[in-house]
C-alpha cells in the first residue's frame, strides 16, 4: 500500500522537511557535545519525534502561546527561537535564550511566546489554561498550545487543567506526545486506561488520534484542531502516536525496551519516510535533499561556534533574580 500523496506545493512541502532536518541535526550535534563535556546537566533528545513539533507548530499563528516539556529543543526551534540562542543556553552561556540559567530543560523566550521548557511533568498544562483564560478575558484571538507526554495524563494537573479548559471553553490545544514510555515505564504498566482519547473525552473535549510519525497527518489534524479552538468552540485534544529513537535522557541505560522494537519504529522514521514520499511525487530529488541537509548542517555549526564564543555569567551576579529585597529592608541587619 503506497503512502498518501503530500497535498502541498513544493516550497511548503520542502519547508516541512527542512524543519525536521533542523531538529534532527541540532539534536545529533547536542548529543556529540554532551559526550565531549560541552553540554552538562540533563539532556533529553527529540530524535524520532520531529514530525510532531513541525506538524503542529507550522499550523499556528506566530503569536500563539506554546508550552512544552523538558524534551523541547525542537519546539523552541520551530517556534522561532534562533538555533544560536538554543545552543548557547545548552552551553550555559549568557547569550542563551534563558541567559544560561535554564539549560537544556528550561528554554524560554517571551518574544516568540515560547513559555518553556518545564522540568516538572504536566506543569505546563495549567500554565496553558491560564494563558488561554487571560486571552479570553482580554478579548483576543490567540490560542495556547501545550505539549506533554502520555505519562503526564496520570498526573492530577492534567485532569484539573483539561477540566477547567472544557468547563470554561478556553482556547487550548492539548497535544499529547504518546511515545509509549514515561521515562522507563510502558504505558500499559502505568495506566489502567490506555485509550488516551477516551480519557480526554471524559471531559467532553473533542479528541483525535494521529500518526505522529507522519508530518502531513500531524499538520492536517493540527490545522483542523487550531481552526476549531480559534473559533471559540472550546479545547481540543490530539494524541500524537510517536516514538523516541534515543534513550529517555543521556543518563538512561535503556534496559526497558527491546532493540527490535526500536528498529521497527525506526523503519517509519519521519524524515526518511517523508522525503521518500516527496521524491516519489517529484517534489524533491536527491540533490535538493543534500542541499537542504548541507544548509542545515551549516546552521548547526554556526550555532556551535556562537555558543563556544559566548560568555559565562560572572560569579558576582549569580544571586540576581534569586533574592529580591522588600521595600524598606535594604541594609537591615
């Protein structure tokens, strides 16, 4: 059975591929730099899940609010944070998007309305509801989009957030990146109800399950969901069935899943399967693919050079924004 046709003009179709390549090459380089000791702390790679971030975010308006998890480099990049600022942040440099204080898990940029990067599972969901409520109260048309893993749906914050969003009919798009494993625990071993759409539908929210390895399927579903949310018809829940090809984090020995399972999912990798479809339709040839990849690789290396040339925060200013003097207490013993 042949794959469905890509229903986009050549320029847009290739731009989706370029965005997935930007995420993939950034993450691959980050893994190398982590091994070299240039990036420290925790590092969670998005390799294998690129179609989700690209498909959803390319369906949004530039000023919609986006919240993500600690596996958020790809979301931050596609939302518009420069790769230089992302790489510098992973290096812990002042030139990073969080001024070197957030690191890999806490990318943030108010200018692009990317509100994290959050290390706490499900913590971004209530924030998305708050942003959507503020937008409603101000009479605006922007929506809030939150990404989270299936493990977050076992948390109380998920239930509280989606309940309020449904109760108040707020403009929130809930995007569950179901990669089957919450850290090292399979979904079937942690949640009695594994039909995630059924769980969300219990709150009278419109739901849709999508092949998260297919950027076209994700984009089409996201456009439909965004249109409904922006029209004031209440929140929407997308279950994006995807798979991370790498371990949960760089510290993860990955003893909980079979190598054959990983290999089977890799056969459906979002980049090579999509590029094959483009080639089959005459929307891409090998020379064009190599040119795209070369340009992306150059962008990555420029980001690395920017981070390498960046500066560390002076020790004298480390307490800035940590403690704030109350009025009238300056100089008090």
